C-alpha cells in the first residue's frame, strides 16, 4: 500500500508553518505542521518520513532540544534545518542531514526529493 510521504514542519511562527506547508504540499508531500509553543511542541499523531525545522526558535525550547526530541519520537527520520544564517550552525549539525536557507523553496524541494529517494532506497534493501 502506497502512501504519501509525510514531512513534519517544526516552527514557532504559524505563518512560516503555512508557507512551508504550501511548499511541501505543492511538491507532492503531505505537510504536517508542528507548532513550537513556549515550552512544548505540538506533534501530530501521524507517522513522519522527514522533518523540516526552523533553527531560530523563540521560547524555552532550542532547535537542538527540538531535534533531540524529534529523533526520540521518530528515530532515523532525516532532519532538514531551515535558517536565515549562511551556514549550518555547529550545535545542530550532528542532527541534520541537510541545511537550506530560508527563502530558497526550490532548494528545499530538491533536498526533500533527494532525501525521499535515499529513504526509499534504504527501505527497498531491507
């Protein structure tokens, strides 16, 4: 049974969740928004295939803490870090399979496609 690849989007800005949700959906994936509140993340109750997360989170939860929690809930799921900085920050690097600067939707779609193919290849070999 085939199902649409799901992409968890973690951000503390509801507008950014909508924007990146549109990008992800328009690329043929199912966007699952996860709003970061002051001291928690509202995770959806669906399986997740990939994660796109904002690096600069406000509140008590840092991006590293969000990545750690994400890896606990969804082991082995690739994480794409979004940020307006120029390079992948060192503290989040151990958790990230990719880095995309905000404002580069074509690159985000390209990275999603690449990671999706890699995941399918892994699934096909087991």
